C-alpha cells in the first residue's frame, strides 16, 4: 500500500483543499497520517473503567449477558463487535435488537418485555447505540435485579438512566475528556470497539484470557459503522475508518465479503463510498424491510454457505427497499407545491397508494428530498418519522421544539427519529417549519443550482495524478466531504444513460475534459440539448473507471450545472 504523503509532499490543489478545511500544523500532520499509532488508549475513554468493572464479574462467572442493540448499521455492527469480543473472552452472551415496526427505536416497554421473555436468565444487559434516553426502562431492569451498562453516542436527556455504568461521549461529565482525545463524535460501534478493547485488556490482566489478539475484525466493523452512520470523519473516527478500509481485505467477516460480492465489487482498494453506498444500505435494508437480526447473523456467520445465503437474502431486501424508496420519493414530491422553504414535512396521505409507504424507508426518502431541495425534511409514515437536515441546522433541537406534538424523539445534529402523537401531524408540521425557520433566521436555506466548489480548476488539471493525490484526503464522509471541483465556460453534449434514460452522460468540446455522468438527472437532457450553443459552469467530483476492461481513465461525477456568466 502506498505511503501517505506528509504536508510538504502534497500538490498545490490538495494544499488549497487542506487550507480550506482549516488544517495546519499538528492537526494537518495528524489528518494526513491516520495510523493506528494515533488511536486513543481505550482505558482513557471516560466512563469505560466503570463499565469494565461492571462487566468483568459476569464474564468471569459465566452469567448470561445480553447486548441490546439498534436495528441500523451502527447498532448491528456495535452488537456484533461486543458479542464477538465477549464470546472470544469466554462469556455467555447473545444479542437482541428491537423490531423497528412493532417496538420502535431503543429500549421500549415492548422491546424490553420481549427481550426478557427470550432471555429469562439475563443477568447483565449492555446497550449499544441506544439506552441513554431509556430512563424508565433501565429502572425497570434494575428493579428486576438485572445489571445494566449503557453505551451510547446520542444526545442525553436532562435525567440520565440510573445504570451500573454509562459511556456516552456526549454526556456532560464525559464530553470534555472525550473531546481532548478526539473521541467526542464516536459512532455507537466506535464506543463498542473501545469497550471491547478495554474488557479484553482487563481479561488479560486477570488471567481470564490467554489467547491471541482479535481486534482487527472488530475494527473493520467499527469503521464500516463510522462511515455509514455519518459521524464526522475526523480525529479518532478518521483513524478507525481509514484503518478499517485498509484491513478489510484481510480481516472483514466473511459475511461482509459475500455481501460485497453481491454488490459486484471485490474487496480490493475499497473507499468510503463502498462502505456508504454498497455495504451500508444493504445492512440497513435488513432492518428496514424485515429484521436487523438477519444482518447481525450475516456479520456473525462462520460458514461460507450461511454467509452466502444470508448475503443473497439481504440483497433481495435491498432491491425491495429501492423500489419502495423510489415510489415514496415521487409520491412525497407530489405533496410539495411551490417554495419548499423553510422546511418540508410529508406523510402518507389518504389515498389508494398510501399503504405503499413504508416506515423503514423514511430516513432515506428524507435524505433524498433534503439533497434535492436543500432544506430540512421530515417524512412520517403512520405516526413514525425520520428527519434529515443540511449543514447549518440542528435536527435534535428542531424536534425538541416540536416536543408537545411528539410521543418521543431522539437523534443527532443532522438526523433524528420521532413518533407523532395521534392526530397531530399538522400541528407537528407547523412546529417543525417554525423551528427550522428560526434556525435559519426565517429565510430559506441556500439552494442555488450551482453551489460554490472547493476549487475552480482548469481542464489541464484533470489527470489521473490529481486523483491519486486526492487519496491523501481519504476516507471521505461527514465533515470531510469528497472535494468538489469546478470548471467555467464549457460546451457540452448531453445524452440519456441507463434504463429509461434515468441518468445523463456528458461529453465536452474540449477533449481534455473527461466524460461526465450525472446520476438521476436524465430528465434534463432535452433542456441541455436545446441550449447546445451555450457555455456552462459545472461542478463535479472525480472518479476512475475501468468499465468493461478499459484502461483506467478519469471520469467526472457531476454535482451541478448552470449557464455560464462567460458566454463567449
């Protein structure tokens, strides 16, 4: 693997990109070298010592442990991390995940009841990616004599659960220390990874475990979840994600390898896009369309036959998810009339097609509408919804302002989930619109046809060498987006691409500019053809293609297009 460059080795364009991201000095060197030597010591994560103290007696005595997870990729990976680690250390442990449709997110009275029925001998519950808001449910478990360790990364309520130990980098008493470590924005699986390491270290110290190291496969899972859960890919998260990609080929669970093959991609030179757009959606599809336990079983599979069968089943679920997502997005767009600012809130309105809406796809549809309109979006199906917002907004704060209309809610700055009180969708919509308007000063979010790129470049800059140089910035994701470049005054020829002309292929008069693809914008082909005499400004990201055995060549992924101010 090619060594990463130091600050003095990067080219001029990459230097500009790093400067725009505010990186300099020690921060820059750390960013360019996300090696494992920079990974924080697990024992230093706040709250972790108390959690290890609480867990080790149950591990040593062989009492039943249940890891209570969430049904998204982060929760599934976090569950697999802890169960794999604890089993390797000799624990009697199983995983439990709530049913998205019948029980909802996190520990609820319904999911708690089913968990105890399924595991009547449970002595210790360890939550992952949930639990910090489950005050009443933790109290119920403690009253039944069940020890509880909460590990989470979501924003906490004012009153914390009275558990035996708590790890959450966003809890007030832990956030400053976590921030000093660069660990304040860990994913749920990131927290689970550090806990697994700390428990393993203690087990070695006590002579409970004398085997070899087993952290690499757990790191792969933590990195996958870190990318997919859209936590900032900076500091400790960047280290986890970068090394997960590097180690994938040698250490990924066989189920992930099989799932990647179903997506027609071999585990060589993976990028964060593969995590985000190939593996993540498929793992999430299990929980969205059926049961997250299918995805968990895939990550835990120990035979090739089981891994292949589960990967095939999950891939079928993903195809089903795509179909429903497309229908819901089109149906939701039909509800949006006129100016969508300051926010959008849609639901499955009465009608013959209302039953085709699926709660498990709310978050994806909200994301697609947000990307299209550039404003916060809430999508609700039968009272349960998901919200997404662009940079500059805080979803959790907006939902908090709507709390009088909600049964429950939770989430992050960029995303959240909630349940609307019966018959109060219109009241929720009004409150959500007001809350989002207040956050952007009462005006609409910027949503121009062509957003300012990171760097304006010249056609002569578009080389394979530039694409190679950009690898110094990988992995890309939240707070470290893939660089967007711009070209001014180009002339182009647009053609439909793909089934039913859904996409667009573009070639340019200036042959130094590689071919471009604009995904999901095939409907604009005729409009661009009618303006073939005009010049345009375009924004794009870079890709390398070897399609159909061609030599590796640069391609552009178009982000935006606008008539150029320079018409000559």
